[in-house]
C-alpha cells in the first residue's frame, strides 16, 4: 500500500494560516484523529488531526510555514505498511524535517522507517523569532495579552513556559517592561495620523484611587476590527420606528398556544425573517466590495444573518446560515442554541463566518436609537432598541401603539440615503403586517 498524503482539511474561511506547533516527527506512530500540527490565525488557533492511522514518514511542513485547505502536511505509512516496517531488523533512524521543540504524542512510537524510504534532508531550523510554546501556553498568553514573540523561553530549546508568561505579566505591571504594542500605542491613538496630536499619557493615580482590569480576550480581538471598520467605512445611519403592535400580540399568542414547545418565539426570529425579505428586495445591502479591485460590488445570493450575542467576556456574532430556507420556529431554536454556546465560550470559528448582514439588538436592555458599527466585509447592519408604547395619530384619534426603534448603518460607498430610507420603510412595513413577508 502506498504512503498516504495527509492534507489540511476544510478549516472554514481561514487561508495562509501559520503553523505554530509541530506535534509529531518522522517515525512517530499516530492514531486517526490525533493532532499533527497547530495553526493560528488572527482570530483563533486550531489543531489539525490525522485522517489515517500509521507511522509518520516525510514531513511536508515546518514551524512558521503557511498552510490552507488542501496543503500537504506529511506522508503517512498506513498500518499495513507500518507494521512491516516496524518489524524490520536493524532499522536505521529516519531523516526528515524535524521541528525543534516539537512535542511527541503520548502514544508509543514505532521503530523508525529505513533511511532509504525517505529523502535525505537536513533538519530545518525554525524561522528566526518564532516563539516555541504549546497550545496551552499560547491560550494563556492570549488571555493575558502577552506577546509571545517578545518573550525569552526558559524551557528546553528556548520553549516558553507558564512561568515565563506570568513573569512577563508581573514585569509589565510593575512598569519594568514595555511591550512593543505599548511603545507604539501613542502614535496608534492619533499621533501616527497626519494632523492629530498623540494620545494623552496620564497618570490617573495622581487624582485618586484606580483599578486596572485586563480586557477580555474577545474585546482584544474585536477592538482592532471595530476600529478599522469605523475608520475606513463611511458610516451613515438611518432611523425608523416600526409599529409591531400586532406582531407582538401574534408572537405572545403563539408562545401561549405552544407552551410545551422547546423553542420560544422571540422578536429576533421575526426580525431575521423580515430582514431576509427586505434584503432580497434591496440586494446591495446583502453585498460586499470586491477587496481585490475595490471597484465592484459582490452581491450574494445567499442570506446568512449574524446577530450580536452578549457574553460575560464581550459581544460575539454567531451566524444563522440560509435564513431564507428556515421557518420562524427553526430560526428561534437556532438563535437560542448559538446564544447559549456563545455564553459558554463554545462557539467554533465556523459558527461566526460567512455572514452577509448583521443585527445588533439591545431590546432586552433599553435605549432608543444608536449607531451600530458595520461588520466588515458586510456593508450594512441593523440596530434594534427596546420597543415602547406611544400614542400615534391614526387620522381620527391618538391610539396606543407599540413602536420598535430601528437604526440602519450602511456603507455610503455601496448604497445611498434614498436606498437606505426605502430599506427601512420596507422593513417597518413588513414588521407592521408580517403577512407581507409571504408576498
């Protein structure tokens, strides 16, 4: 049986992600689904498992390489061949690309393959400056905001340990160490932009008691994205009130009639369905700017709706895929399940990818209107606040009506004010009479 080439499986939208950990080496026996390498993007790290069981032959990647879906990781002798190779007498050690500091798996290693079975390659040193650390240490560093590339590891072969990370944090807190990010923070806060003064550096403790609280990891990751989106996208926000008096009564009645149903209907489920119908009528809101050229609009013929979920560590945006093909109850159940995963910190990267339009709802908290920041590469986002009962003139008298404040932020490079006003008016009409969604 020929050697099996193990490739990177489908890892979502991640491309050219960096290999930060090589967990096996030539001659190691691996089980199916055993982790081979760890890769890391700017959003998350993940371990790539083996598609087969067998003995590692030639490595095709090393520390610091960039891989995407379909990239070759290694050659693997499957069990049938590996057994014969393992039983061969006087087998010489195999020579291949060995990543210094790689961690051998817990499973016992088979006897190495004959040297003749592999090309004669010299071990390749890691890329200069690439930190050596296990996935556990990398996770700890991300949570504490520690830049691993600025640490000197005290472990074997310069490997970064937990003590190294904690010692660095203590040194920064004591003021004895300044990270490169801290050194660059003043220009990034404004001094680096033409005509703007540097960000003020203030010793707040001079004026009274202070408390330093580290940002949650989600906020550290989301902050730069939000900053980029706000600075680079020409935001405009249109506001509208939707009369949801009948819709809310309908929603409450359905929940009362189906008290035993696991999925309780929420206003968000109706909003998602109404937004899909409105996006179909105004396709430029379900689009993106072609990043390659910047002079074309990519209209998407699928409707994946993201919704902002509040968690103890910050906001995340899980995505309801193919919302146009799902009913209200199905959408309500899926939003509830994704929101629960978000609160537990169990959302996978694939749960937050592929969105075409987002909804940020503050209905459970309060407020009237706000300006939500567009979630690039999308071109629009809908903000929703708490509905309020108000008197509305019906032509003969003032009548109490339940009004829902809508705030639509849109990218002025793609759509204009007239289109946004029509979008809001159409969405409000659907929410006022939900039967229109069927038209």
